[in-house]
């Protein structure tokens, strides 16, 4: 068990002599007083958890504010203290970190897509203000998984999934290798224990067979350094299990095709020594074609730099060799955490944090998206994708996700270039804007003033910036069209009441109608009317009600039948995050008011509303990305057809008498179909006209209450 004295001793080993170590003791006593004997859901002391989080941060020689914030990282989220008290006790730097941590803790990755998207957005937003927040969160999750056996199975699984979905990819993008490897392996072991155990055994067998050969190669490379008077050292490393598992599954390959399972690492003093050593290795060993990568000239997005090559050994085996300087090795292992290690008592210059500017770019792209599902798509795409390097004709390097097309390249240059992209040249060869770009190619974008984005581009763009800009442009275009249509309709239908539509908001009843529908300006009214989200006729009826006659007529006139105004499907259901699209009800499953519903984005026909258990949804996995949440807003009171199948296991007369009975009682307008028989069971198909789902349920319940009768609703494919 870690003690506070152990933590202070660990920090004292690397902190400057004038560092205030007393603040760690002070924070520990304060944390102990706040937490008292508070236990976590897993049964561990919360104070001990906080102490171990700080110890993880100290293991990597992080600064004292990080260590102190680790001891207090949950006190605001648990409402055990306020920011002013923390600032008074341990200073503004630590208090700022704890405040940022609490803002993330309020959101949860578990739950709906909207909740998860908000959790991710909060993490990214906090990281743009203070990168140490992410390091503390990573340490917190690492300690949680190290002690996961004390958690319930449900909580353990949820924590592991969260790590693989969020924290592992973020650690990778920040280059914090020491967090990434252990987090992923612990989560892998929890979620897939059999796969983990089997892979562990296979890797151990392969390592034991290769260790003698690796030792021999390392000895030869050490001699090569000595002979050519280069200072350096030769080390070995094994790829972490989850990375191996992920690569095997993604590329559909076996363990024998993982060439970087074992790697030899050469650490030299100067950058020029890296290239010099590479030349000596290729002169002494046969290189494997296509496996050389220069991450020094073209660093990875997280700042990683190294030379990678694969060579054939004397026994025909393939060995990966990595060559880098000490600074590059520190960056490779520590990533952004390296910027918060003490350097003669001074923290790294803020300019060294440029390698994490993607946080800010990603946050900007998220602000363009309005739908949580889209936000999660952008986040996942940005975090998980591999990168390629593409060059402009002027030699500027553009980093894009693997699979990027000229559309992504154009938007990476500028949004307006993206909007006007009509074609491209790759290595002086004309290509379609839908063609995937090749790593290392030179790309030139061709633009046209007549070109604008269309929905088809969303199928071929992969970068978060391109997807966000295209969607934003399409929404703006749809809104402009809705405003045009709505303005025409408002002007046409209101001209017999007011001279100009601009006079409508001056009327109290119309303002009340606007407020009821969340409309603040006349332009918003035009957009809502044009998109069929509101009924403008109702607004006019409430604003200009027909006056009642002063004296009743001499003889009562027959009262005209009130005609119900037919409401469009778009006024009956609400679609999550999507506006301005035509809505129609699917005939295959015939949803009625009160049924659970889902929407499918169709090509050219707007949104099709289905029941979630409809075959057209459940049996077509490829539709998943086109599904949107939907819910009923109101009913128009219409009767809608619903199909039932009624099965009788006794005799056919039971069916006919039952249908007659329902019709006599006016349960619902019924259209019976023909009766079929199969294996002694008689089936009658019925079409009922009903007003809502509860009515359907009552009828089915009534039918199923009869002995020998089983009724069910039919959901047929279209």
C-alpha cells in the first residue's frame, strides 16, 4: 500500500532543490479530512485511490501541481469542497486543474449518444485550456483498471469499454505511450479474457524462440556503433498485446505477419547519426522493400519521430529496427507528458505544445455539427484513424486520415477551396474527387465557381473538418431554401389580414404563438413554415379569430361539419437533430401514434418512419449509420391501418365467430383476409383501422384472453 511518505520521496528524487514539497503533505491532509472514511463502489478507500493516482503521475516525474491535483481530483465533483477553499489551501494553479477535472466529471460516457458526445466534448474543451487535465484523467483510469477486480462485473466492463473508446486513443494521439499500452492491455484482459490469454501464450512462445536471435542482432549493432565511433545504446522492446490483437483483427492477418512484435531500438546522440546508422544497417543487412519510414522528416501527428526499417537476419527472419535520438525517445515514450517534466526547475516552453493543436481543430469542427451522432462520428474518426502525408505543389505537408480523398485535402487547405473543389491532380495525373489519396503523393486541387458541396460528398470525405464543413454548408443551403418557401407562404396567406408580414410580430397573439414554438424572429418563422415544422394557418386562426355574430339568426342554420385539417407527417413526429427534410410513414410496418419509432434517411425521399422491430431496419445492418431517433409530437386523430394475424389451434369456426363478435361490438373497422391452415393451426389475417398504439394493444390483449387463440401484429417487408 502506497503511503504519503513514499509519494513525497519519489517526487523529491527529481524535483528541484527549491521545490515546495510541503504542499504535497498539506494537500494530503486536506484530502484526508474531506474524504474521511469514504469508500469507492469497489470497496477501496477513496483517499488511497487519490494517493495512487498521484503516485502514477510521480512515476513519470510530472510537476508538483499535477501531483497535488491528483490528490484532490474528485473533491469538487463529489461536492466535498468549493474552488475558493481549494485555492486558499493549495493555490490557484492546482485549483484551476481541479475545476477543469470537475467539469468533465459532470458528463458521463455511459448512456445516450448525446451524453457520450457531451462527455467527449468536455474532455477536449478542458484539454484546450489545460493539457495536464488529460494526464490526471489517464492516471485516474489506469489506477481504476489496476484495481478493477474489486468492481462489479457491469462497472468493470463499462470502465474497460470507456478506456478503449476514449482514453486509449487520446493517449495515442498525445503520444503518452506509457499510459496507452497498460490501459489498453488491462481493458483487453477485462473485455476478452480468453483472447487475451491465448495471445499472451502465443507471444511468449514466439519471444522465447526469438530472444537469442535478437540478442545476437543487438550485439552486432552495438559493435557497429563502436566501430564507427558513435555514442549510443541498443535496446529491445515488445509490442503491447492489445496493439497486436487490434492489428491482427483489422488487417485479418496472423501473428507471424506482425513484423514489429519484437523491435530493436538504437538511441544515438544527434539527428545526423540516425541517418548515418541507417546507411550502415542497410549496407550490412538486406532491407525489406516498402518497410522504411522516415518519421524524423515527417513526424506523426503526436510529435513522434524515429527512423523505422525492417531487415532480414542471417536465418531469414525479419527484424524491425528503430533509430532515434534521446530527445526523440523521450518524446516517443512520454508524448505531451514530457512537456511537464522538470527541466532544471523550469517547465517546457508553451511553444513545445504545438503537437497537440489537433485538440483545438477538433473542437472547432465539433462546433459545426449539431447532431450528437455526427459529433461521435467525427470524434471516433479523428481519434482512431491512421494518418497519411500528402504534399501541396509548393511542398507543404498536409496530414490526413487514411482513406482521405481530394475533398478532405481541399478542406484541409481552406473551407472555400473545399466548397469549390471540382477535380484534382495526383502526381500530375487527373483523378476524381472521390479517389483515395496515396501516401506521399503531390496533390493539386482544381476549383470551379459553379461547384458547391452535395450530399454525395459525405460518402467520400473522411476527415472531421471536411465532414463538419460539408454538413454545415448543406444545412445552410436547406435553411435558405426553407426561408424562401416560408416567406412566400407567409406573405400569400397573411395578405388579407396585414399589409406586410413584418407587421405580424407586432400582434400579441402572434407573438404568443411564436414564443410557444420557440421562434424569436420573423426569419425563424419563415424557416419553420418553409420546413413544415409549424402550421402557419393555426397561427393566423389564433391571431385573427372569426368574430361571433352580435345577434343570433332568426332560424337555426344547419351547423357545417368541421373539417379536420390534414397534418403532414413532419408535424406529427420530431426527428433528432435534423430539420427541413420530408417525413413519411413506412407502409411496411405501418406505425401508428404511440408506437416506438425510428427514422431512416433515404436517398431523395427524406425521412422514412418505421417501428424499430421492422424487418427493413432489423435485418439490414448497413442502414445503421442512416438511422435517426424519432418521437411522436401529436396525433392528427386519423384512423390508420394495422395488420394482425390471429391463430386458432382449435377450429376454424372459433376464428369466424371471434371476428363476427368484434365487428358487432364495433371494436374497430375490420377488413378480414383469407384463412390459411398449416400443421393444424388456422390463421386469419385482419386489417384494422385504429387511432393509436394503445388501441392495438387492447385489441390484441382481448383476443389473446380467449382460449386457443393467439394474436400478433404483423410487420411485413415492403
